[in-house]
C-alpha cells in the first residue's frame, strides 16, 4: 500500500489564538515539532510568555458575560457549524495527527470521530442543561434549580491523543456558556491549531475559545490565575496530584485524569480467536501510549495447556504486527511519539529482565516496514512470569509492552487488580456471565470492560476513573461534564 | 498481499467497486442491448462505495479493533480490470459472473472476520454481499447474443 499524502507540506510556525486573532509569541523559546516517523521537522511552537497566557485569560474573562447571555440554542448553532467543518476536514485532521503523533491512520480517524461525537453530544445542551422545579414545597411557595455557567475554564492537554482529549471538555464548557482556554501538549500541538482554525471559522465570538502554546510554565500561570474557575488535565498521576492540590488551594474546580496500569483478565472459558484482536488493540494500539491500554495480561486457571495455548496465540499475533508509518494504510502500529518515550520504555524492559521476568517477545530491535529512522520505533514486547511486585507489573510503562501473569482463580485475579494503585480501565474476557458480573461488581476501576479491550466511554457517558487514576468528583463527557461546567442555583419563591 | 487494517480493507473495497463499475461501463458500450442493466450495476457500485465509507467513517473509534480486525488475502479477490478487445459476449458475461463471485466472497469474508470487532462495518459488508448475489442471477438471465 502506498503512503497517503501528507497534509503538512512545509514547516508551520505556530501561533497563539487569543481573542479571535492569531498572535505570534514574543517568546525566544521555540521548540521543533518532529514527525516521529520521518524525523522531519514539521512545525515550530513557541513556549508562550506569562503575559501571553494572561492575555488569553483576560480575553476569555471579557468574552464571558456576552457569551453567557447568548441563548443556548444560539450557542449550539456555533457547535453545529463546527461539527460540519470537522466533518469536511475529517481526513486532513486525521492525517495531521498521524504526522505529529505517529499513530496509524485508523487510530487517527478514530480520534477525529470521537472528537466530533463530543461536539454532537454537547449540541444537546438546551435539553441537557435544564434545571428542575417543584411547586408548593410549602403552601404557595415554589422551588427550582437552574444551572449557570461559571466563567473561564482551561484544559492542559496530553500528547497521546492530541486532537480528541481537549474535546472531552471544551464543547461542554462552551455549550454551557463558559469560555475556554486550551494549552496543547508542546510535543504535538498542530491538530489543536487546526481545530482552532475551524472554531474561528465556525463563528464563535472573539475570546470565547483561546489557545496558548507552552509547557509547565504556561500551565502554572493558568492554574494560579484567579480568573480561571476550573481546570481539566490528563497526564501522569504525579503531576495530576499536584494540579489537583493547586486547584484546591486556588478554589478551582478540577477534573484530573492520571495514569493507569490496566489488567486484562482472561478466563479459561474465553473465545480465543475473538479475544486476540481485542487484546492486540488494547496492548499495542496507539503504541501502548494511552491510559486505557492493557498493561498486565492475567491468564486465569491452573490448566498449563490452556495457559500455553493462549500465551502462544497472543505472542504470535503480537509478533506479526506491522510497524511503520501510520499514513501507510497497512501499518498496525506506529512509532513512539518521542525518542524520550522510547528510551523510557527501553528502561522498563531492562528492569523487567533484571527483575527476573522472561522475555517471550523482544521488541527492542525494531523491524520497520519502509525506510524510516529507528529513532522512535519499537516492536511489541511480551514478558511472561511477571509478578505484581516487579516494576513492569506495577508501574505504567506507556509503551507497547505486555506483562503476562497467572492467577489461580477469578478471586485471585480480582485481588491482583485491586492491589494496584490505579483504577482506570480493567477488563475481563470470558463467556461466563457470572464471572463477568463478579468482576464488574468487585473490581475497583472507573471503567470496566467485558470482552472489550479498550473501555473508552462514549461521549454521552462519563469518562470515569478511580484511585490514583482520577482526582476529582465529576468526570469529563456526558452529564457529568454538564454538571462540572455549571453551578446549581436554587430559587425559592413566594408571591405575596 | 495481506489486508489487516480497516483502512486498507475500505480502500480495497473502493478499488473493487470502481474496477467492477469500469467493467460494466465497458460492457454497456459494447453491448448496448443490456445497457440499462450494466449501467445500473455501475451506479450501484458507486453507492456501495458511499455506503461502506460512510459506515466506516461513522463508527471508527479509538476503541475499535481497526488495526487488527482483518486477515484477508487481497490476491484471492482481484480480477482483470478491463475487457480484452476480442472478448465475445458469452465470455464477457462469464467474466462478470466470476468477478461478482470474487467480490461477494470478499465482502462475506470481511464481514465474518470483523464480526463483533468493527461495529456496523461488517453489517454493511454483509448487506452489499447479499445485494450482489442478486446480480449473478440477473447476469445469467440476460439473453444470449
């Protein structure tokens, strides 16, 4: 298969989008954005100054009163227009993601579709935002609740889903009448710039939506700023915990989604043929760089023959994965997003070997389809004989590495899952409803999969999380997001 | 050539539909007596492309097994793209029937492999396979020339 046409033809000089204008940064700190497959520079991004970040907050603060007074139906008409523009630019948006992140074109299109779905669900705000009432709470007295927007919200974005993750929040924030600032990951900010271009075209008033580039410093300015009413973040648990603490100190609402170590529990009654593709997607999709990725594969039961048969099928499928440029339609796994990410994964593999795990498949020497530098590439790696106390069984690797464990029984498997400090997206593969229900009931995890390897909630359900995978109360997406971005105001009235 | 990802299967389906539409348009030029039948097939092929692509682009998500849902051998479904100059009517009909059989097999096998992995996509494939089965009877019932 030929490589699809690249939509970025020359090095882009990225700007901030503040108050409806594209504004160049005064910063002298500029980072190169490198296509992780080809190693070519495709953009340059500024690390915005503190004043530039503050200018975005000021623009959003000033835009809020008018936007808040704009009727919900009029607000969502901007979102309907945005949705149409996203559909029209679907393929271009997807290919940009592949170029800046490395993921396959199927994965990028999936990300684009998910992003559009968030916009679609948020267009239901005229219904979703309705309050409720009760007359005669006492004779002649009525009570009702209305949901009101709060002001300026911000999102600090991760690199692993550069297009989709900010959209878990921004359409809901805008539809409910808030104004918004996104700070894309400095590693792959281009698709957020492309989205902001469409937002500009869709006719949102100036200042309602703003984009500022930057790293930790820019995030710090946003989190300290008194005019920011709430922040959303997706990233590591360590940084997430700090952000949650900072939001508590500064009186901000927060949705903080952290790291994960997800267990894929395979029961002996599983349909092996139907399960392997789901596990390949779970462990190696997005090159393992997602908080819903499978990390530990737990094969349940004392039947050695079943264990060996399942493991062999898993390893064989992993060994056949075609690795290369995601714009080649035949590619099943792209590179790591950065050389640092690759080095980090290699470090985990070394630790796995040193701590006594057995390499069933070694992906350190990448076999690449096509003539591309090895710099960010890995092939899938599978360890067996992993125990939960090993580093690779315990910590988030964020790369294409599977750690295989055994558990004597479902009970033992559930105990393994619950012993983890994380609780993001754990799954069971079984043909037994009883086992599935037991797993669903007892496992401490925000998202549970039953014969599903990637438990990604749809836009109309909350993206949940537990333990060190989530800090906050309300979640992104769906009704939770509507509640997060609004305050309940209760009115009790009596007319004399 | 192995087809493993949804993206390449959709592209391959598009190619099959375009190539077979091309054959029917050639048949319509050479044997205009059945022109309406040939051209209706070509038009339907283009609708099939729209249906398959709309379904794929409508459901593809980061949670689906898009990169791992298929293991098809493309060589098993390919057919000659054109019609040699001296081909007679009976042979041309035979070529069209053989082509339809290959395309039906492609859609049926793609649907079976991606069943429960690719949401609505396998249903779209199965629907097209069923529609195309009717074509074989239609082709075989055309008057001999």
